[in-house]
């Protein structure tokens, strides 16, 4: 008769006699040595450095060139010389001021200002009264191709002439003695008092820039030229990597 074998049981009746031993999974480590890593780090630092240079040079370009781009857009519509807007060696004092402010490309702003201009800046004719006090019609061309009458001088002492209580816009001396300054500009007599006169002014640089047609051309011109200058500096930087 076989002897009964007693099985080990935990309280509750579970058999634990066939339990297997759980061993940890083998594992290990190995250092990875990338021989070219230092060179890659140098290149990445160089890319970062060149990126900053590209941004700086592009912004500098925009600040230097944008006033010229704006003046070109203005002269497409208005009969005013680019040199008068920006100033030149001959005409040192510009009729307005156009500049770009900001230190990053996404915060750049076009800022402009300027006084109201006389018709002298818009092809006014005649530039001075005819000899002998002859009658004349004063004309100017503010928009290209569109000449308009802005005043007249009647030689005879008739109502509406320069001797009336209220005159047309007529040329009067400014008192300027130097040749680069304007000797005559249009004034209007407002009463019998000879000192009661009003200078005839027209447009300012801000008014011309904010003209819808001009403003749209300026935006298109700025976008096109900024993209070109940015691409130029990026290519220059890539050549140095």
C-alpha cells in the first residue's frame, strides 16, 4: 500500500510546490562615441551665429534702403522729385522724413513726417513773375500728367486782381537771397491790409504716402525687396558654413 504524499499548501488551498524561480533579464550598457560630434556642434553654433548675422544685416539693409523704395513709389503717382523727398547734395534739406524703426524683422515700422508743401515742389509755372509785370496764369501738376490752375495775376487794376481786397493766389517774394532757396511762392491777399496774406500750401509727404494707390505700391515694393535682401544674406551666410 502506497504512502500518501502530503502536498505543501498555503492557507486557502493553493499548491505552491511547482513555483518557478523568476530571474532578472540580462542587460548591459555601452558608450557611444561619435567621432564627428564636436564638428557638428561647431557647425550648429556657426549656423546660429550666421542666423543672427543674417537678421542684423537684413534689418540694416531695410533701414538704409526703405526710404528710397518709398520715395520711388511716391514719384510714380505724384509729380515730385525723389531727391526732394529724401534730400540730396543740391537740395540738402528734404521736404519730409522717412525712416524704419525696430530691432527685429517682425517689429519693423515705417515712420514718416513732413510739412505741407507749396506748389513749387510740383512743377509750378511760372517760377517767378514775368518781366514788366505782365499778366500770368499760375499752374501746377500735383498728380503726374494732370496740370491744374492754382492762381492768376491780372496786370490791370480790376476786381479780383492783386490790388483788390481779396486776390487770387499770386507770386510774392520770399526774401530768400541764396540761389538754392525759392525766391517766389504763391500767396493770397485776404484783405486791404497788405500784411494780411496767406501762403498757398498743398500736400505733405505723409499725405502722399498714405494715398491708397501709393500705400499699396509701397507695401508690394517693401515685401519684394525685403525678401530679395533676406535671400541675399541667407545665401551669403550659407556659403560660409
